[in-house]
């Protein structure tokens, strides 16, 4: 039986236009999925769209279409962007699909039959844009503490989930599983939130009709979070507990933005406890991107549009920048000049230049044919060991979702390669026929190290890796065996590489 790995993004709300934040979470999940496949895991990578709720109903009415038509139209924007960003998802779940509705009704019914969902009355301050109720003490000048828009006082009949009942059980689980909520700062935030006391949660609405009806009482619609969060199991075929559910649940990592941490680290685990289902292994909340030092907002018209970035800079450059620039978990600032700088220094000067120099020299000195290496010197062995150490480092960093550290480890070997060329001076060796064997060995070490580099790069920049590996005469898809030193066979034909990343004139930007 192969090892299984399950990773998810949040399901994105169809009232949104896809922006850099959506792209960031999805890219991170894609890198994990690609890396695990490379390591021989059977991977299930889930993304999708959240299509129910009052906001969708209102927006559809305003646009003169049905909520389903709006959802059908908008979800395509996300799918098109994922295609453009080379996202290798396994499944795309939509909350309007029958399979999802079936699973949500089942989990709701189970929890209700257990006595953990009851009918009551709800009165509080409601923010329609955020679909959130707030207590008066949480409001700031009677405005929503999240989006700063006006709230209205609403009273309605509602079903409640006995979240308060699971407070101690949740705390015990968080204490016993230090990796459950990451990074650590977010974990501490959730612990203090839970310790303040959990209130029962309103889980149905009667004020709109676009959603999944409460089993046995269809004047109530199941409220957004109970509906949306269940996507992580309905996509695996739940309530059918064999098949994918059995194979992939509990999830290895839910990747989310920090704004929805509470729903994933408090609501979702307590729903699962009530339903008697295993909890996620890890919930990782990443930071937010500001744009040139300012918060992203529609009113400032500074929302970075990922489609435009890809058209301008190329998909792999964008993928690299977003995961290299900022440690995953912290907030980051996006600027075009930082992106251009990364393309020119890291991608053109370091990575592309090394491949270009090495393949050009092999073509010049050996007609492009890889020669078997002779005995390795201490310098060669140190370079080989640095390459092996990179493989271990990348594995360790990706286990911790430290994408920028993993890339840093790869780039240290790229820099070591450029330094190795300067220290071994192949152009000097080439002048001396006696040194032919030594030259062949230097060229072998240089190309073999890069072959391993590109196996790892394939998780971050898939198209670049395929191109680079084809120059190196490697036609197999990146795989775990490809991470071992010695995979480049003598006699392999290597082509002189074109520039992988042309430099960008900074002034033009």
C-alpha cells in the first residue's frame, strides 16, 4: 500500500475575484502535493468554491441571475487561474454539488440526533458582508470589527450547536498535539480564545434560502460554516467511510489564511468531535500580503491580479517569488521591484546562468556527451555532500511548511555550483590533455548536482524543471530515485541550455 497524503486549500467564496491571497494558499498546497508525489506518496489535493449564503443570493438578485448561474459563472474564474498557475489539484469541490449536500445533511443530522444541535432563538449584531454575528462588546462604534461596515441587530429562530460542551476536549487536544495549529503564534491565539469560554454557535438561518436545508425543517438553511467546512470530507466521499475517506482522512494539512483560523481551529474540530470523526493533523494559517506597504483593498484599487502577474513575468517566476520572498506564516509585502529583483538575481543570474555555463562547457569540451567520472577529490566530495544535504534539508523544511527555507537550501547548492566552477576552472583543465579525466569528473559533478537540484525545483517551478532536465538529457518525470547521487549516466547527450529566465530591465518596470 502506498503512503497517502491529503492537503487542502480553503474553498474560495464565489463573491470574490481571485487575488494574490487566493493564489498564495493554493500555490503552497500545490508545492506540497507535487513534492509528496515526487516522494512516491499517493496524493489527494483538494481545492474548490464556497457557493452558498446570503451574499451570493443578494449579488445574484442584483445581477438579474439565479444564485446557481452566478456560482457557475464565477467558479470558472478560479479554475482558469489554477490552470494558469499550473496547479495540480486532484479534485475541485463545489458546495452546490449533490455529493456535498448529501454529506453536510448527514453530519448535521448525526450531530442533531446526538443532542448537540438544538432549536433556540438568536439575537445579535449581524454583519452581512462577513456573514458573522457579533456581540455588542465586540463591535467598534456599532461597526463590524473585521470589515468596519455597519451591522444590524437581528433576532431569528435558529438551530444551535453545543460548542461550549467541547471546550475542555478541544483544549486538551491542542495541548496534546503541539503541531495541530501552526505557526506557534496562531496556536497561542486560539488557546487564549478557547480559554475565554466557547459559546454555543448558531448554525442555521431563516432569512435567506440559498443553501442546504436543515434535515427535517426546510424553513431553516444550514449556516455557512457548518456547510463550507464539511467540504474537506464530502470531497472524499463522506458519508461513505470506505474508499478515499478511509484512505486520506484525517487530512495532513489544511492551509488557510489567518482570517479564517478560528473557524478551522475551533468550529471545525468541535463539529468533528460531535460527529465522532478524527481531527485534522495540522491547520496552518499563513499571513497576509500588503501591496507596496498598503493593505489590499478594492477601494484603493491595489488588489494584485494574479493573471496579470503571470502574463507579465511568467508563471514560474511568480510561483518562485511568492514562496521565496516571505516565510510562510508571516505577513509579506508585494512589490514589482522586489519581484523583478528576484527574477534577475536568483533566477537569471544564479539558477539559469549555472545551467547555461555548465551545458555550454560540456558541449565545448566533450561534444555534449556526459563522461563517466574518475575518483572524486575532496572538493568534489564536499560539493556532492552539499547536494545530498540539500535533499535532507528540503525534506525537513517542507515537513514544516517552511517554503522559503527549502528554496534557500536549494539556492545554497546553486551558489556552490557557481563557486565550484570558479575553483575548478574547467577552461584551464581543458588546455591540458593530461587533465582530460579530471575535466570529465568536474563536468559530471556539476551536471549531476544540477540534475538533483531540478528534481526538487520541480515542486516549485514545474515548467522550468522540465525544460532544464530535458537540456540535461533527463526524460523521466521527477521521482524519489532521482534525488540520489549518480543518476546521470555516462553517454547521456546534453544540449546547451537557452536562458531559462531572461533578465528584466528594471528601468522599464
